[in-house]
C-alpha cells in the first residue's frame, strides 16, 4: 500500500447506528418523487407550473403597464416622479417590545406550551429531555415512533415510497446468484443487458470487454459457499443480486455478499437512462436498511462493508459520507473512525491509522514452521516441507505470505509449493 499512488483502505459502516445526512434525505425524496408522482429532478407538477405561469404573466403585465405610463408622461412633457406612493422611512425596532423571533422558534415554543399543558392534565407521560450529548449520539432508528421532534429513521423515509396509485411501481427483489436460483436464471438476460449498457456508457468499455463470460466470472461466480442455519435468515448466506425494477423493467442491480457478521457491497450497475435517480446513493441506503433488517435474526450481522476507500479519489471518497464509518489500519489491522483518519490522510496518502503507537498486529507475528503448505498433494506444516526440500530457498516468500494473510489464516489455508 505504501508504494501505490492511490492507497486503498477497507471501509465499513456500523449499520445499526447509521445516520443520514441532508444529501441522503434529498436523494431518497427525489427518487420517491419520481416513483409517486412521475416527476424527474427539476420538473414540477401541473398545478405548480400553472401557478408559476400565472405569476409570470401578472408580473409581465405590471411591467408593461409601468412602461406605458412612463411613455405617456414623456409625451405630455410633464414628469411625475411619484407614480406610486413612496414608503415612509421606518423608525426602527420598538425598544419597549421584545425582539422578533424566527417562525421556527415560535412554533417550537408553541409546541412546548401544548406539551406542558398536556403534562399538567395527565394526558401523556412525562418525557425526559435529553442532554445535548445524548441527542448527538442518539440512534435514529431506535427512537420510538411518535416521539416529539424525532427525526425520521431510514426505514420511515424509505417507507414513504409506498402510496396508493403511484405513477410508477418500484419492486426490489433479492435473488441468489451462486448457486444460481431459478429466479436469477429467468432474469439473467435482462441483468446482463443492464450490465453491458452500464459498462459501455459509464466506463467506456468496448463491446468485446462486456461479453457474458466476463460478466459471469466478474459478478456471478463466487467462491463463497451458500449456507443456511436453522432459525436464521430465510435466504441464508452467500452471494446475491439485489434487483431494482420499475414498471416491470430491470433498471439496476446491486451485487451483495451476505456473511454471518456483515453484508458486503461488491458492485452496482444500472441502466444509464435512469442515472438521474442517483442510484448509487439510493441503492447504498437500501442496502443499509436491508442490513439492519437482518439484525433481529442474525444478531452478529451489524456491519455494511463498502469495499475500498481512496482518500485522494473523489469517486471513492464519497463512501466516507455514510456515518459512522471506519477504516482498517494497514499496519495494525484495527478499525478506526474515519473522522479521526481524515487529517492523517490529508497529510499523507499512506498513513498508519491506529492512534496508539504501542499497538501492533498480534496476528502478524509469523511462526514460519506452523504455516501450512500443500506439496505433492499433501498438506503439511512448513517445518516438514523444509525437511523434505531443504534447498527450496523460498523461506522469504512463505514468510511474506504469512505476514499478508496473518497467522490465523496461515494455519487454516494451504500455500501451494512445488
């Protein structure tokens, strides 16, 4: 990592504590506006357009009337400087009265007065007022529904998409890609078509680089084994495609790995005709909500992995907007809050992210003799392999391999040696 021009840091978000920012909320509302009303960004409803048109006509009439009046006066040779009554100069604020308050503050005070009256009448139980520190660390989706001034949770905001008689119908389906489920096979051609258009339009790939075999090896075939646990997730663990359909047309696919401790976002491709919906952000929010929905049946599943974070690349830096996010330190392999890492990455592209100087990677301490080797179709520790082939001369490579994967994996995985 210290030698590459763009160091890549693994990034994950604690899904249960995720907090939306204004940009996320704006994206969700924009997508739902299209689904519910059929309006693309910048478009207005017919009523709003008619109102704007009427206001424009009235304004133009006033302007034309004022211009005509000026011309008439000019013809008569008489100048009337005061066609309209000039406003009298103000005297300023009345010092005997309290200063004006913003409408938002007045509404808040009025709401608090009503709550106080209800408390006195015994209509509602007393609500403990949170301190500023508690409010800052509050988790939106854990706030009880109906609590005063509670921000909408991610699930509540996404739920606003379901209305009666929407302009478009949005469906989100999870299909298993490895091994391929029947539903995945039935939609394969449509999914591949979206992938092909996406790669050619967004990444400028040639048609030859977007063939079906390349698509399968890239986003369909997976080394993960499908697994189901009694009483666990209905769909089990493994590799999946989360499909987004609008009016029966596949418009986007998010490639996901579902593991016992996390969900991992592998890739997203979408129909370029729907790029106005900001599907990258919207799908990430949907996947976060999906991860949170799995937690009741899989308590250990609490993280949403987003691949790699590149601080110097705007196309990859956006991942840091999903709070709270953590970056993996390349030296100690510990997870560190991204806000603490940003000043270090501003100073240097490659940086040790762990704040503790004494902290070290315990798993990186290599015991060479215990590394498992596959030689002549037999598994053996490196100590035996070295006794069989004392002149192999690959000790440095084996040590480097064990340092990369860690001793925990080096004792479980097999390194092939001829």
